[in-house]
């Protein structure tokens, strides 16, 4: 089938798609967007998290046919106009990246959390990230990054929130 | 310019990784054919027949290969990478099984198709007829040897090694106090988020092979694949792309797929890629940790060990390509910071019908620390002494460094500690966790009906093992500095720390430094990234190479300025007379001047062309000199450098559900001089999370037929953010190593090493009965409570009657 979807604000089209393919496969192999990662293919690790019509989903669990006509945002779409989103910048500043393989999914999850709740409690942060596996960092600096991003977003543009 | 070395600067790697622009193996080669494998569903079986006929008309099929299709060395068993005299019965697997399979997941048939979906569809149509054989699963079954994994390996024993310093049996027998312990650690695994993967392109015109692989050693893969395929080393490039974690599993090479994919690419004349999926990673990559240990220890009234006699059995899985490195590390590193009196250790490495073993972060040390620290706690309990006091009394003292244990370490060299201050570390740890105030914490918790316990564990880690690493530093005419080193990166931040070192040594801004790792095109001589060696080995080599480039730059600039090299310095990328900012020449210009030219390719190059001038009485390039501002140096230390640390934890055990919660986790860590404290902290955090995971959650649940029952992230319980301690409290001690130019020691594995030991100690303290087997789940703990309640023991934290008193 033909899949047409808006990905990161741009219309993408893919032909001869088997409807049972995963959205992750379509994004990575057919639309040239390999930022979302495949680490388990069963929705346990969160590395492939993307927005589907504004809701974070594991792209490995969404069938290609389900994505037709939908709005998708991937990690590649988080940095508006080249500048890193505050969540991304906070990951750098907090030292929250090691191998980087789980990072795209964690970024989308953290981005979604702060969009819903600009000042989440400690428990809310842990809850929001509890679907994402990271083997490198032990999560501590990822938590620091989310807190830092929340503080900066609360301080508004130009504020460092420190 | 401030010094970069020692600063917690942000990583240079992160920007593109955060934009989704990382280039991991499966992000490459979208034009490549996809490989999938038919793997053994049996732990042990004879292959009677392989019928591929049903797959021949599968859509998108390109090729099907079985063992019979593999020519010459391609089909032969994979190399035994690290031979050892004690490894008398080394066996390695075939890239595709020849006549027999020895573990679930062993590759039997390779399918190549136009994409992975189609390759798997075709693989499903292939029928393999097996004659199942009895499976040997676990250490105890391997020891019993009722069945053999390999019929020509008696007792399933691959290797047997004894090391001793003094007469431990006699010392134990003569000691006033004796204990025996039986200590077990279950299998776990590295489990990086990215599995293995390999992509190969054969250039039919230049007849060169280019391989990208998710590895911890690109030079190792290059040598192994070139040998297998009969190619000259110079005709094989191996490039390590971004790697999504390794933790040891990617140090073994070549994996079957690393031989088969390049061979198929050559055979088909088309690029071929294999990307391991998660279920394959569980059954077809590697595990570690599975060992049973018997300890006999003799000690005096003060708790000083007089003799230590350890026998253990290591489960090495179906084959043993990486040799006996893991049990050698356990046998030597279990000594930790202690002087054991007389010591004897004996191990057997045993075949089982399970997937192979490779070092997993810590590499035998978590087992060793568990053995030694459980022994220390048992001694303390036996003598009713404070657990920290027993440790203090057995410590090697700073004044005794270098300390020779009289044993041979994993690098084949003497086990000699270079430096360390264990009493100081323990004092800091006690202060950090509030060891001496804990009884008040316990009482307060008890008053609320809560059960808490405290434990500690120490370790020493041999890091920076040889034989060598090298680095190349070149100053380009743009002034940019390119650094290349051969070992690979799996997310540790090597580009950042090597850039810090090079920037500092050369006197250039870090933004002018670009680092390449793990690419044989950029640097062809290397060993690999394992054993917490990258910073020590390549860091030192980068420093030496940068110093050589700096000396050359100063010499060339001094000649141009008619100044003495001794009076020159490099500041912010400008070579100048000390204290005279007006006198300088930019490094890029110095690079131009260092390379006498016939042709001017740009404006800057004109300054170095032949009619510009210079001393006409000497050759343009002096005898013994070379053009360019470069340094190429190797670092090869006489032996490993020994980092150390101590962890303490306070846990709460739920009286009803037996759930264990880590309330506090404290780390005192000494990896010598710190290059980047933030990166070291990140390594400790990640290690501790794996240590806690290994203590409380992670184990490979094989059934008796050799089927792995939990081969998915749904069932293998790796910690999420909800399972890690709230905050890891860290204090650093810095005792520089005398064995390298930067005084550094490795930091990569440290965090994981004492995990099972410290959590076991804290649970034991909370529960009042001995913990001798890890990991421990709530059901395990619940069962232990029932057993101890039935045997009449009470939960009394001050009386941990841990073990059998030896007669």
C-alpha cells in the first residue's frame, strides 16, 4: 500500500509498503529517518518512541497501515530550526548521554512530559521515563537533565533557570 | 586558556546523537541485502538434515548458505582468541554449525534476501531435522558430567588452573578460627541497547573489502576476517560506527556473522548487512557471571586472614573463544585490597549447552568481590567484630606499595598493585554513609516497623592492561588538530577525553581538536576497548603523540623566529616566545612551514614554496626529519595499573513482600588522576545500576533442557529508572598511577564490581541470616525467610551466623 504521513512537518510518502510493517521500519528504511532506534521490537525499551498525532508511542508496535494519514514527530523533529530544544540542551549540560542509542526515545518521552507538565514532581518524572531502558547511564544524569530542562523552561526564553 | 585536563566539560559527541544523527550500524547500508539466520532451537543435538527446498521460491531471496557451502577457512571453527597453557580442551564454534549444535541460538543456516522481513520469511521455510541429545545446563550439571557437551572433553573441563602463594591449606589448618563458605553467582549479560551488527561492501573494482561492525575491536576483526577470507590486511578496512553500548559482549571476534557477512558480500558482489535482533542477542551473543565458589579461610582472633583456599567452577558455555580470562580475573582479583596470608586458588572452566561467555563489565571481579567480601563479613560475624574493622586489619597499607601478590594476572604479568590508599578510602566511605551512626538509624526504622540493613564491599581492579595502544596527532595547515587512535568507543566519551588530553598537551582550544577512534583507515595498530583500558592506554598514547607534535611545532617555529626552542610556548594555538604574545606564529602556519613545497595549492602554502627563501646550504628536509607537524607514539606499560574503590549501601527489606529497596548507595572511588570528573561519574552511575541490577533483578533463567525462559526485555529484568537508587553519593580519592605519563587508572568497570557483594551484605544485615547466592529476588528472599524461620533462627542483625564453622 501507499503510506502518506506528515513527519516532522513534512509530507512523506512511501509506496509498496506491506501494511504489517512496523512504523519504525517505515521511518527508518523508507523515509530516511533512522533517528528512532530499534532495540527490542516489542515495546519494552522505548528507544523508538515517536509522537503519533501528539501522543508518544513505540513506533515498533505501530503497524505501517495505522500510520497512514497521521502526524508523526520523531527525534529528528525536536530541534526547531537547527537550535536544540531545551530538553536536548539539558541532556548535554547534565551529561545524560553515553552511547546515545536509547537517547532518541528518552528525548521524546521527556519532551512529552514537559509539554504536558512544565513542573513535574520527582515521581512524575520517574513515571514518565519508566518505559525507557538505558544500559549506560544508570538514569541519574537523565533525571538531572529533565529537572534542568524543566527549570529552564519555567524561567522562560533566555533564562537559565539555575 | 584554562587547562582542559581534569575539567568536567560537556561531551563533544552529544550534539549529533541528540539530533538523531548518530550513525549506528543499522543506520548504515540502506542499500544492502539483509542476512537472517536459522538458529538451533535445541541446546544439544545432532543435525540430521537441512532441507532448504521450501525456501527457494521465497520472495526476495538471494542466497541460502549452510556449512557445506562455506569454502576453506570460512567454514572452519572460529579462532581461540586467547590461548593459555591451562586451556587444554579449547573448543570453538563453527560460523555455521557443521554436524552438531551445542546451544540454543547457534547459527545453522544463513539466508540473504532483499530485506530483513523477506530474509526471515525465507528462513522460516527451511526445515532442519535434529536428533536431540541430553543438555548440560549450569555449573552443577557440568561438574556432575553425567552428560558431555563435547564427547572428546572429559568431565566437561575446558581448563583447570591452580595458583598459590604460600601453603594455604596448612595455614588454614593451623589457624585458630576456620570457616567454609559456598557462594554462587548466577549468569547475567552485558545487554547493550544496540545488539551486534555487521555490514560489508566488497569493491569489485579496487578489490578491497570494507566492513562496518558494532565491535569493541576493529583491528581484531580486521586481522581475523582477513585471515579467514585470505585477504591481505591492507585490503581490508574495518570501521567502527557509533556503537550503542558494549560492556564486553562486543570484544569477542570474529562473531560468526563477522565472517559470514563479509564473505557473502564478496561472493555476491553486493553489500550485505546483518543486524541482530533482541531475541537473538539473548541466545546467540554471550553471557557471564555464572560461577560456584568454595572458600576455606583461616584467621586469627583479630580477624586477620592467615590462609585462604578457594576452589571455583566457571560456566563457560558451549565454546570458549575468549579463553579463561574471566576465571583468571576472579582468581586474582578476589583478593581486593587485602593481604590474605597464604593463598591458593583453583578453578575449572566447564562446558555447558548454553551460549558462550565473554567478559561482561567487571569480568569475573563481581564474583571475586562477592567471594572475598562475603568471607570478610563471615569472619566479622564469627568474631563479633565490626565489619569495617576486620577489613582494616587485612588491608594492604599505602606504605607497602607496590605490593606483589606473587600471582600472575590476566595480562600474563605479575599481579603487583602500583598504588592506592585503602585505609583512607574506607575512612571516607564510613563518613559518607554514616557507618558509625547506623545503629540509631536501625533503631528508628525498627520503631516504625521497618527493617533496614547496611553493608559495604571493597574491590581492587586491574585496569589499563596491555599490550599497547597508539595514537597519531597531526596539526593540519588549517590549525585544526586531528587525533586518531585505534581502539573503539561504545559511548564512554572517548572523543571528549582524548580531545581534552590533546588540547592540553598541544596548547590549542578543544574546539580545534577532532578525534577518530576504531577506524583502521586512520590508525591500524590497536588492541581494543575492554578492561577499563581506553583512558590509560590510548589516553597516554595521545598525550605522548601530542607532546611529540608539540616539540616539532616548537622546533619549526623557533627556527623561523630565530629563537631558542627552550624559550617557546604554545598558547591558544599560537607558538610564541614565552611571555611575548606579539611574537607568535599560528600553529597552522607552522604546519605550512614544516612541509617544504614545490606547488602552492592556496595562499597559505605560498610561504613554503621553493623560491620563497630559506637556508640554501641545507636540504629542505633535514636528515632524520620529516615534513609536517605530527606525532605518532605508542604506550605499552610494564603491567596493569590498579584502581580501587569501596561501596556501601543501606537497604530496606519489606517484612511482608520481601521486596528490597536501596535507600542509600555510597561510592568512594579511586581511579588515579581524573581527566573528566563528569564522565567518570557517568561511568560509576552506569556501573552501579548494572551492579544493582545484577544483585536484585538480572539472571538468565535456563530450564533443564537449555531453553532460556526469559530471553526478552519483558522477562529479563534490567533496571528501569524505577529500579535504580534515588541518588548515588560519590567521593573521589586520587592516588596517581606511577605507570603512565598522566597518572590515570581505568574507571569503566568499577561501578559494577562490588554490587552483589554490597547488596548481599546489607540484606544479610537487615535479615539476620546469611546470603550466599545472588541475584536475590523477592521470592528468593521470601523462601530464605521461611527456611530460616523453620530452622529456628531469628532475625537478629547483630548475630549473622553466616556459614559453617569448619572442624
